[in-house]
């Protein structure tokens, strides 16, 4: 991305104002506090947790990733993955996002493992054949979660899932961004992380459209919810079939995302901050690299 373009977005943030609070995304060395949403509200108030959902005999299962990305999340995932064979598995996201640099680190790790991504909530239902796991689309993927979604080798977004973006900002000043004071060093930090995010976006096969949408929403406005066309333009969708993420086994189709009308969901509420942090002091992210064809133009 041209330096002038990055500078133009230097005063941007991955925060948003919502009806009863605000969602905050920080690129911080310490934990970042975010608002949470929807059906598993209490779980989403916590740092991201990973679980394995089995769906035998129909398919092998999938990983759920619920909550916010913190400085501990990449290590938490490594601990979760250590005793499992997850290469090529599907990850079902329900998240408000989190730390920019830690999400980038996690996303690169997922791409290196060939993981596939979607948005949803795992539920258990009783059938004549017994309890069955399925995925319903009433879930949120916001802020840096969108860039985790992008890391999937195969990506599916069901109707009913809400994918929303906004800008990045200093984590300790997003609650009143227009009234806060900023130094030249602060803007340097923001520009640095925008550069990291842009590089990552192109590595993962995303487009400038995704960056333009995310980096145009200031913290005092609502998040922008991506339309089906914008999801395609951003290259966040690579398949229209959930079966491409949950391959069929035997003669029985893989568990599908429920097609029922979406249930009402509660919007995200702010979690009281535990500690304020300046943003973007994390070390440079590491992890897998994408093919050269997806690198940004020079």
C-alpha cells in the first residue's frame, strides 16, 4: 500500500459505538478489553477459548473460537492444538476481535496449518438418532475477527452471520477519541500497525476493498456490516457450501449450518476495562506465509 494511503488512515481505529457501549480493538502488548455479543454473551466477555466439537458419524468435527483475542491467545491455541491433529480442520468464529498484532500472529498460524474458517455458534440438538451437533449462523465476527476469518484456507459466511468492521485506535483513548490528545509517536504507532495489517491482509488473499471499508469507520460511528457483495469483494468468501469445510463421511451429509430464520440476538455490551494500555507495542508477528501471488503491490 502506498505510504500516502497509510498516512491518510493514520487516525483510524478498530472501535465502534453501539447502542449501549462501544467495541474496542487495540493493537496492544497487554490485554485489550472489548464488548461482546449475542447468544453466548458471558463467554464472549472472556478471552478467546477453543473447544473441539465432535459430529461423528457425519463428520470429523470442528474447532470453536469464542471470545476476544488477547496477548495470551496465540499460546492458548498452541496449548489447545498440541494434543490434537488439527491440520485442515474448520474453525467456527464468534468474536468481537481483539489485539491487532496477536490476531495477526494467530491468523498466520492458522493459515500455516491449512485451517478453514466460518462464522457461527455450535449447538446440540436431540434427534431420533441421538444428540447431534450443528452450527447456527446467529453469531458475530467483528473487527480483528474479520481478519481471522480471512486467514482460513477455505472461508464460508452463512446467511444470518454478522461480519462487521471498523478502524484501529489507541486502546486507552478510544472511549472519547475526539477529545483525547495524541503525540507524533502515537501516530507513528498507529501507522506502523496499519502497515502490518495491510501486509497481512494481502498475504491472506484479502483485497484493498476490505482495508478501505475497515479503515473508514471512526470510533464514534457504528461498525459497518459487510453486505454479501462486500464480503465477495473483500474475498472473505471462497465457497458457498458448508460441506467444503465439513466434508461428508460415508453416505450421510455433513452437518450443515441451520437455515431457520435467525433468532433475535442481543447486541454487544461493553465489558468494564481491567487495565488501560497504549496500543501496538507487541513484537513483530511471526508465522506462515502465503503464496507470492497474494502479496501487496510494491
